[in-house]
C-alpha cells in the first residue's frame, strides 16, 4: 500500500492546473445550467452568499487541517463535531425546533448526523494529511456531480449542459489526479 505526503513547496504541474480549470468550468456549467454568463449576474440570493461563505470557510478548514500534527483523524473529527455542536446550540435554541419526530424525520436526522456530518469529516481528516490540502480540494468539485446524480435519482430533471458539465468536472479531476497517481506509482517503484 502506498502513501504519499504532499510537500507544501511542490509546484503544481501543468496537468494539475489544467485539470483544476477544466473541473471549475464543469462546475459552472452544472450550476448555471449551461449559461456561464449567469455568474456575472448581480441577482444573487442570500443562499448563494451563504454558499460562498461555506466554500471560503471549508477552504480554511482544509488548509488548517493539513497542519494539525499529532492528533489522529478521529480526534480531529471529535473536536470539530463537539465545537460545532456548541457553536450551533444558540441557533438551535432560537429556531423554535419542533420536537415531534416522525419516523422519516428521525431517519433523516440520523442519516445527516452519521454520513454527511461525522462520516465526511472523518474521511476528509484522514485524506487531507495523506494527499495534501491542495490535492484534496479538487475533489470538492465532484459535489456538484453527485448532487446532480442524487437529484436525478429523486426524480428531478437534468438538462444537457448539466450532463456535459458533470463530464467536464470528472475529466478535470481525472487530469489533476493523473499526475498524482503517476508520482505515487513512481515513488512506490523506487
């Protein structure tokens, strides 16, 4: 089994930069339904601004999580989840939460707590120190692809530009990882 520790001073290769640009174009195709000029529209809603804040905060999280030394991924995840619970508590109290759970609500909350919350943080915290924050970040572009796939499975429609955008994202991620896999194989052989 190979491991590869990213070097902070390593310069990105042309294929990595090209893969990043291509995957970002694919993300824009998916999000704008093929109308790339929608990005320049001024009519963003509050949800769009929140999502921008999420991306910025996740970028800092990734960069900082790569610098944590001596704390195992499960510990980093536990600390992150515990602090998140404390920080979210005032918002939870203010929300006037309705405590009448249906079975579907209970299942939904348990699913969200286990998989996208704790599970994704745990796997992210395991992966970032192995591949480096810069390399791990490219995989965030796949979120739009998986969101579109799940949307289709739930019965929502999809248009041609979203399909093309998803393919472009996957190709961009592939290009970025191609150099990474080649380096890992070469390191293993030496």
